[in-house]
C-alpha cells in the first residue's frame, strides 16, 4: 500500500495513541500542531485507503489493514523515538514528532540503517570499537 508522507505520519500517530487508549481528531490536531479540518482531510484520505474508520463525532480506529501498515513502520519509529528521548534528551512530545518526521521523509532502507546504527552500543554510547 502506498501512503504519502503525511498519511504515514498520521497512521503511526494513530497507532501510538491507540496503544494508550482511544484516538480523537482533536488529539491528532494538537500533537501535529494543525487545525481540526486539516486532520479531517487526512483522515478522509486514510478512510479511502481503508486503513482507518471514523464516523462523524466519533473516535478514530485502525482497520486490520491499517494496523498491519502501522506495524511495518512502528519498530523503527519506536527505536528512533526512544533514541531521541533517552540519548538526546528530547521530551516525549518532541521525540515523537522527530521520529514521525524522519520516518515519513526517509526511505525504508535509510530508516533501517539508522535504526541499526542507533541500536549498536558503540554508536549510542559514542565509544570507539576496539
């Protein structure tokens, strides 16, 4: 399935918020720092691709297809978010936004290489391999 960069960001954010509870459009707007109409436009696109379900004035839910698509990206997102939070010292919100931005902008191969690098103890701690 082909998603735009923006759609990928929203899909991952919906997945992340779903793990913590329910997802509302206003929550997405607040985190993404956009207006609610902007969120609704993206949600409509995601509904057309059958990855989310949202009825008027209702919560947002991932479909099975959406859940599968999110899981394709989620391990990399999580590695990046944790790295930004624990190693760089970003707040959870800033780490979340930074990880979403990277994943939505870079290729799968580039993200995979970055994640391999940051999970390598020598790279994370800054020590030289001996």
